[in-house]
C-alpha cells in the first residue's frame, strides 16, 4: 500500500515538472517563475535532468544545486 502511494506521488511530481517546463516553453509563465520552481523543487530538477537528452539540455552543471543557486539570471536572454 505504501509503495503504491509513493509511486503515485512520484508520478504526480513528474507530471508537475513537465507541466512547468511546458508552461515556460509556451511562454505562459515567466522565466523567473520557472527558475524559482527549478531551484526550489528538487523533483523538478531531477525530472528535467532525467529527460535532458530529449530536451536538448546540454550543460550537466544544472544537476548541481549549489551551482544552480549561484547562476546570475539578471542578464539572461531566451530565444526560441
């Protein structure tokens, strides 16, 4: 029973992580909101890092939260 509940939580977290990424890619949320979620929610980092090959995320330093927290995004420009 506990195993099933944990699996459900993991599935829900994965769905939320992908939803946040999609909202950002569709420009329905600002980068700052996406970044706050990415930095503060470990499951989002884990899911996006797990899928980075298919998402074309090239830099492995995004896996290290200490590095991520120190990235200055003030002058970041995003192009689609």
